[in-house]
C-alpha cells in the first residue's frame, strides 16, 4: 500500500488494482491531478482500509494493509477507483460490498477494465458505479472524477449541517421544558414553623395566681378571724 500526494489535497482517492504497472499508472495520474492517493492491490485490503473486515481474510497475513486502523480512519476517502478483474474479490464484488454498507454507500465508485464487455459495464452501472473506464486510463478520464466527489462532499456537508440543526433544536426544546417546569419551594418555607414556647419564668406568676384562687375557696378560709382578740373563760 502506498499513500502519495499532498496531505493538504482537497480529495482523497483509494485506488485498487492487482497489477503493479496499472496501479502505478493510475497513482501517477491521480497525483498529477493533485489528488491524495492510497493504492492497494486487492479488494480485501481496500475493505480493511475502509474499516470493513472479511472473516475469511483474517487468517491470511498478506491481506493486512500496511496502514493501521487508527491511522486510516483519520483519512476520509472521497472516491474509490478499482480494477474489475482481480483474483479473489473482483471490482464488482468490492462495489457491491461498498454499496451494501450504510457508512460507505455514499462514496463514489469507478470501475476500470481492459475488456470492453457491454453486459459487464451495464451490470456495474446498475449496481451503483459512477463511471466505467477502459484501460489504459487517460487524464481525460480522471477529469470526470471531480464532479462525483464534489456532489458527495456537498451532500455530506448538508447532512452534517442538518444534524447540527436538529441537535440544536433538541437542546432548545429541553431548555424550554426546564423553564416551564414549576420550581420547587425551599424546604424552610414548605414546613410549618414551630410555635414559640413561653418561658418558664413567665409561667410562674400564672401558677401562683391559680394557687391563690384555689386557696381562697378552701374551707379553712371560711372560718371567722378575731383579729388577735383572746377570749378568757
């Protein structure tokens, strides 16, 4: 696998071809067009670079790409250009797997072939390929790639803007609901205030008064008093 081109290029192309000569040619043409290029020699490596793994390929170390998963996921792929006739996984098989993936189906796919077979071309276009180039690929062919990448890029940007808008609306609704909810009363106001208890010192005169009234109704108090006069017999 090789990654070439300016790292600040606007578009990144994944080129797939088992022929080293054809792979180097398409890589050079893409680099001349100021594209960033990642080149692999099989459909299995292309899927792994894209983050899709085939179970039957995991036991074969030759299919493991030289770029680690943490690295290649940081690189956005804007277009895939693949050869049709490859051993193992053909370009048509790769096209189908990309279009069956919910996360990759929007990536434009272009098929290349040295054989001009109308039924093959029709089948690829019906499956979702954007273009079908006959080898050897010319610079005029690559000039037809940018509109497909621009269309996808604009679509992705609109989708991201829509997601941001929906997220903002959800946050605004949540804030409105929080403002409309009644605010709980402080605990000190919701509980009844205890009545102040009179001081024991203030209660003492009342007790003395009640005692005096009770003593005034006693039978001993009904006997006449002689004001200190003594009667002698």
